[in-house]
């Protein structure tokens, strides 16, 4: 599989915020979000066996880029991790469905739909091990408060998250995301790795 990096860190956002994990960042994405901080210029090819040798943590976060673009390799990796009893999380933009038998092996998927993309919201919303994370912000791919007021009430609150766009430590829009999450009765996600200048 084409991969950017494997590293140990602490999950800084979403439902597993604060938990230690090994991150497997796959290369390539089908979207071009303004301000995207994923750089795949140094990506390399690794086999599933090579990736498995680099993983020691119990919890694994497969991220990108967009990991579902390499579905065959992704499925093989998930099956290998599952066979070892790992807790598997995946982060995706939701533009590609994941087959039922692979999705069932995940602790959960965090789907972060980007405004204007083809993200299959009904498909994801009905899956019990899927969390939906909407990024509030002014960038063209982020969501406005008005759009979230329309979209969020039909979703299951416990599995819905609002997070502020932020690549700067102060995250000026975090308070707006907090207030909006509170008014809609859904979860707020910070970005701890950005605040603490960690990855
Ligand atoms: S979907 Fe994610 S990885 Fe892809 S361009 Fe957008 S922010 Fe970057």
C-alpha cells in the first residue's frame, strides 16, 4: 500500500480524543480541501506484513489522505489487525462506502464529510459504528452554522461531532463550534494536537 507515515501519538480529535494509538497514514486523496495539511510527497510502498511489524499499540487509527482509495490494501490490513485483536479506527471523508464485512471489524469509523463532496450521508448515518464529524469554518469545504442547523437534527446525537477548523494553536473558531454543538445537543471536538503543537 502507498503510505505516508506510521507513528505513535495521542488522538487529538473526535470520539477517541486523548487516547494513545498508532497512526497509519495512507497516501492519496480524491478531494483537494483548501488548507489540507496532509503532504504525500514522501509516500512509499509497504506491504501489509511490513506495516504490521511497525504496529505495537492496541488501538490503531488508519487515516490519510483518503484511506478508502486503496480499498483492497485497506481491507487486507484491517483483516490482519482484526485477527490480532486490535482496536481499529478509520478516518475517512465518506465519499467511498466500506463493505459491511470490513466495516464490522472496525471499532468505529469517523466520517468527516466535506461540504460540496459526494459523501453518502444516509449510508453512513445508519451504521451504528460510525461517528460523523463536521468541521465548522469559513473554508469552502467546511460547514456553516446554518447548514449544520439543517443537517444535524436528523442525525443520532451521540454519534455526531462538531469541530472547528483550525491549524493555528489558538483555534479562534473553537468557541463557536462549542456553542453550536451545545445548542444542537451534539458532541464538541477539540484539536488537542494542534493546541499542543504535536502531531
Ligand atoms: S479529505 Fe482530508 S486528506 Fe483529503 S484533501 Fe480534504 S482534508 Fe485533505
